[in-house]
C-alpha cells in the first residue's frame, strides 16, 4: 500500500539565456525557448497537483545564474505558494549554478518550503502526526564547491523509517561531456554506504536510475538547455509503500524538445520526394511524441543519393529557410541545424582517375595512407615552408587520419571542380 509519494526534479535552470541557440532560430521561437524553463516549472506544478504528491524535491541548479534573477525568484515563490495551497511540501538544495548565499534581494517563501543550508541538515516529513520519512540534504556554498559533501552524511539514524538524500554531485562512473570538470565527485559505493533508501541527485542533465535498492537517481533537467540535450526532459514521480518498495514513473515537463530527425535519402529521390520525406519524418515524430510541446529539430540527411550535389550546393541557412517555407503549417516546430551526411554516387575509382586537382589529391592521400615515413616527411616540409612550429606540431599530434580526410574529400569536393569547368 502506498505510504507517501513525491516528485524528484532538478536542474530547472530558470533564466538560461540560450545565447547561441536563440541567434540561430527565428525570434518568435527564441522567445518561446527563453521562457521554456519557466513553463517547465509550471508543468511540474501541474504534475504535483495532479498526482496529489506529499512533497517535491528540487536537487539544485534551480537558477541558471548565481545572481538568482528576481523573475526566477518570483517563479519559484509562485510555485512554492501553489504547492502550499495544496498541502504539498517543498525541499530544495542549492547546486553549483545557484550556490546558497544571502543576497540583498531575496523573496520570502511560504512555510511549506525548506531550503537546505550549506551545513548538512536532516528534516522529517510528517503525515497524520507520524514521521514517514527523513530528508537529508546539503547545499553548495560556492560556484566551485570544494568540500566533499557526501562525507557529511551520517549513517546514525533509525533504519526502519524511509530515508532520502538530496545531493548535487557527479557520480564518478557516469559518462560526462568531454572536458567537463567533475563537480563534487562521489562514487556509487560512497552513496550506497550511507544506507539511505533514495538518493535524489542533481547536476547531470540526463535522467538515470543508476541503482535500485538503494535507489540512486538523477532525474535530469526539466527542460533541455542545449541542443545536444535531446528528447523529452522531466521529473520522476515516486511512490513509496509501507514495506519500502519504490515505484517510479518518468513524467515529461519540457516545453521545448530538442531532437535530431534522420531522413534517409535514396539514389533517385527527386526534390519533391525530398520535401515529402522530411514532412513525413517530422509528422511521425510529433505524432508519437507523448508531450504537448514545441520542437527544435536538427535534420540529418544520409544515404547514397543524387541529391547529394544539391544538398551541398546551398548554404545551411538557405536550406533551413527553404524547408521551413515548404513545411510550415503551424508554430509547432522549427529547424535549427542541417547535418548533411549523404554521399554522391560517384565511385572513388572515377575520382581517382580524374586529370584534375581532385584526382591528384586523392592519389596523394591514398599513397600517404600506406606510407608513414612519407607522412612525417611531408609534415616536416610544411613546417619549414610556413615557418611556424607549434601549429604543425599540433597537427602531427592530432594524428590526423588520412582516411578521414579522404572520406571528406570524396564526399564534399567532386562538385567544386565541375562547377568551375
Ligand atoms: Mn549543476
């Protein structure tokens, strides 16, 4: 039997400026995108009300910026007040984007709201005068939190009650964006050793149930804030039963969804078929999507096709305009990127045999592919010619794959020469 239920959410990133994306899409859509994290918070509120949960956990990075804009504070205050009216409690920890500091301009929150301090703190959740759960949490004190936060969590508690930990951290074994620093790292083992029943983690934007019993969970962000954060984003609705069984359900909250749509082109596809295929791919994506949402798409074209020549002839912005003009029926989606991965149908043998710069380039590249010492010799020559060392050394270190260059030459160069005939 259900004992209580809650929502685990994190990384709302209110006030994300979306600088790069906004400049590459139309202004009307850019406005929708900038308000999307706020809309996601409203959607979260609807979920909490609909599910009649007992409390909501927000595991850090509620604001995108340390200064915590007044607009962001108003949104969070409204959210807290609405929950208060419904008798729903709200537990918040601060993350690396919005570390807890006393700012001069700070709004007040209703009594249902607990913002965990920068010192480890435990709060009990009481229902019908009975403590049903304990919530353990700690907030980040600065943008670069250097304390090992997991070490503050104690194991000195009554194990018969349900215990939840709130932490904004990086579980070290989770794959991360390349080059991204591991903020407040901790291991699965360290988390498990604390004997809590549910870890409501924040920081990593991709949702992930890392382990069960104990549950170590990232709910992911409530709204994608980069085009690489694809697919619906949302929250976990969690039910805890009397015997501590946990059941979880992902519920989307994102107001704008980023995604890539792949369109497979065939040898003899015409321009008409090209547009029809895009239309069908987008329609079927939107049809099966369970969210009421807006979409920002990257269109990815692949396949061996005669259209390859045409696809590469236009600049990307022109294609986006053309495709949107053809497809636009409503304000449901926009296209941000085009990725052309098609291939022409000219076989490499034909290119190799050509008596022009392209043929010559391919023959040289192919011979370099076999001959490492000649490759080194060539780098040396280039180095002398341009008289700078560092860049060329960098090239050498990068271990440029000749195969990769060859592939790109084959894909992208044949038409250059033809047009100049
Ligand atoms: Mn974070």
